[in-house]
C-alpha cells in the first residue's frame, strides 16, 4: 500500500480562511513558524493559501506573531456551530 503524497482531508478546491484560527494553528509550529509542505502534506498552492491566511490573521491579531507570543499564547478554543440559546 502506497502512502498518499497529499492530505486527503483537504481537497484541491479547499480554501483556507483567515477568520478560522483553529484550523490555521495546525500549520504553525511551536516557534511560530509555518510548518513546511513536506511535513504538513499540503500541495504548493494550498501551502501558499495557508501562508497568506496566517499573515492576514496575524495582522488582524487573530493569531500571535513572534516567538515570545507563542510562549504565553493559549490555543484558540473551538467554537460550537450551535447558536447560543437563552
């Protein structure tokens, strides 16, 4: 059985959104750098999309920037898709 070169969970037409920091934190290492495509198993086009989405999220302060921030930054909590009810 041969291993697949790319991730099966992200199809070729999947777009990475800068407003979703939970998904983007999967592609950021402990030091705050982007994980290379050979490790993250993304195609070149998807890796470029992730890089630009991370840059936008960092500019909007949805993700921290810099190594010191990653020492004190807690991971984003996943939000429930179910709306809040009173």
